[in-house]
């Protein structure tokens, strides 16, 4: 079985994101970029399935600018066998991303696709479900545990009230939640080795994907600020402050 | 004709409170509102939905088995109903987040996630980068709008209504490639985190699952739901579904206690709509104090038992 993993280049988790002064987006110049953390978890799970002897190949796919090759090289260093970059300078929205991944899926014929449950930049959380819909295949979102069966997969999903278990026929799309696994650290020799692994670059225009319905982004603004509050010295002060607000 | 369809989130017996908040969002669109209940036996949930003020009709669709809990089974039925509507809404709970992108893709349209404000019927605000930035987006006005509603941004709709309940006939082929096996609910008797008026949350400073008992005791004293920071969940002190923040739950209680929580941006995004935020932390420079309405610098292991005692004494 082949596993396809989606890798999105996003501003690093630890960066405090700043709005551009002209309001046309966020500051990205000189800002550290990384693999979207949920995609890193998706990749780790694919690698573990391969290491358990249940898959032969893990292919990492990214959609983005040429610089996204950095994140794909990291994915290769983690252990992916090869990588594909769908090269585009445009900002790609989830429906378009799903259409692109569908094209790659048709070419690669994976038995499983794993992506992160959301990207921490636009926080949409749509691409996996949309790919599954377009592909006409099952989706198992917010996965916290997966277990491969014979042509099926049992997935424990993190839902609001607890843990839900579903079973899907393969091929299927899984979206990785935070506690599916802890991704491995990359070691230096693997970074060297990753430089020799295959990384194909495809122009988005070559794939013949129509972007279709898009949301127009009109404005970026900072969130409403909360008023600075009061400090109390001790528990009686806290109780008094709560009573004063009518909360006790 | 503009018309909104809300997909009810329910557990088979009761309507999830997030559905009522969706109605408040839909009222801002100004359209007539239909509310669809897909269930094995929709009667009780539909009766509850019919009382929500603002709902024009409740539509019920009887489902043959637990398949209605699955996005793969529900999405084609909703897509088949979409032609009658200008807007399709569901709450941004795990139910809606799983379902609506699948519906949107079947219809070939973009989806709006975490809709937090309606600017006009096709223009909305939503948070990105863990709420560090708010974007205004416009959906194409010649297509149906599919959106999940950020429930912390809306109040519950008023009760007292009496909308008619009508059957919804949908004919479409349903997939069998996905099967529902079961749910392990971690609930208990405490109020549901996402709809509780009061929430007490603990962080890494609790230092163990045993110490989290302090949080539970205070929560029970206040009749509050229990939440946690990602650090506390990662450390295994509490179950995953207690996590508040960008990748967990977004909540808006009237009163929120952050205890031993430093206040990473990813956590703050989950609580910024809380009415009053109380922070108790040893570190006077913790970022949680920048958003707290009432801050107390102190050792939680002294402060929390003392607070619980003070509340017990009235």
C-alpha cells in the first residue's frame, strides 16, 4: 500500500503572528516557516504504518511556492520516500487544494491519504473532508488512534463529547488530531540523506485543475482587545470582586 | 428566494445547545430559517427545535440506522436538499466541522469556517491564526453559502416559539463504506464545557492528575464545567475533550477561571469571548494576566482550597 501525506508550509507554531501595516495580510518576511504541526503528525503516522510493514511507500505532497521544497525536504528527512511539490505562487483555498490532491491521488493511487485536521494559519479544517467528498471515499476526521484491518481501518475520533469509533473501507482520507502520535525529531544524517531523495515539482497549470468557487478576502484586522482588568491581593479580594460584578 | 437551512446537532435525544446559537447567527442573515433534524427517531429533538424563536419550519428526516452520525452518509442528503436554500449552516462543533466541508465539496462551493459575524448576507468575519487576525470574506452570491458557525460568537436563541414540524423527503444513494461503531462519552455529571455558564480550567501547574481534583472541587462548588490547557492535556492530567483553545474547544462562559494556565495565544483564542476571566497564577508576568478581568498572583495550591472554602462559607 502507498500512503499519501499532505504537507502545508505555514508560519511556525511559536511565531507571534503580526498584521502587516497595510492590512493586506500578515508579516511573512523573515518569519520562520515550518510544516503545519498537524501535517507533521499525519506524516509520522504514515511512517509508523510503513515501519510496521503495512505500507511500502510514503509520498509527501505540498502545494505552494518553490520555498515549500524546504518543508518537503524536512518530510523526506523524517522518512518519506519521495515528495511532490505542486508549484503555485497563488494562495490556494481548501476546495482548490482538494481538487489538486484529487489529481495527485488519481495519479498515485494511494490506499490511504493522511492530512492534518487543520492548518494553523487559516484554521479552515476543510481540505481532508473535501478531498474525501470529491474522491467519493470515506473520511475519518480528528483521528486519535488508527488500526489497519484487511482493506479497512478502524479509527478513534476525538469528538466534543469523548471518543467515537468508526470503521472505513480503504482507500480513505484520515485527518490527524493532536494526540495521534508524537512526531520524531530529525537527525543530521537523515537530513543529508534526504537531499538525494526524489522531489518532483509540478506546475499547477500542468495539472489542469480549475480553482472554482473561492472566497474573496476583503480585509484583515486585529481582534477586538479586552479591557485590562484589576489585580486582587488575596482570596477575600477575589470573592469581593466577583460579588461586585454580580457573579456570586 | 433567500432561505437558510440549519443542520441540527443532537445526540439522538436532545438538541445540542450549539444549534440554538446557529439560529441566532441565521437571524442576522435575515432569511426564513428551516432547521433540519436527521435522526432515527427525530420527534423529541424536532419538538425541542420547534420552540426556538426565529425558526420558520423544522424538517425531520428519519434515518434507518446510526449512519446519520456520519458525515459520509449525511452530506449527500444535505447536498440533495441544497437547491432550495441560499445558506446552509451548522455549528462549528466536531459534528459540523466534519460534515460541512464534505457538503460544500459535493456542491462544488467554498466553505466558510467559524463564521463569527455577518456583515451582509454574503460577507462574513472569521478568525485565522488562532484568532490573532480577523478576516472579512465574501462568498460568491450566485452560489449557496456553506458555513460553520463559531458558537462562542452567538447567544442562544430565545425559546417560546412553535414552528411547524414537517417531514423532509430526500432520495439519494447513501454510501456503505463508512460504519459507525460507537461512542465512549467521557462526560459525567458536570455541565457541558461548550454551553456551561461557568468554566473552571487548570493548566500544567496542577502538576498531576491527582491535583486536578482541586479543579473538580472548585468547579462542583460553582456548578461549573471543567476545562484544561493543552499542556495539561498533553501531560495526561485530564481527557482530550477538556482542551480549550485553537485546536480544542472555543468557549464563551459568563465566568471563566484560568488556574495555573500561563495563557499561550493558542489557549487565549478559546476564551476571548468569556464574560469575566479570572486568572490565578504564581507568575505575575504570565500572559494570561493581559486578558484577565480579575487577576490574583499566588500559589494555586493555597488559593484554590481557600477560595473553595470561602464559597462554601457563602
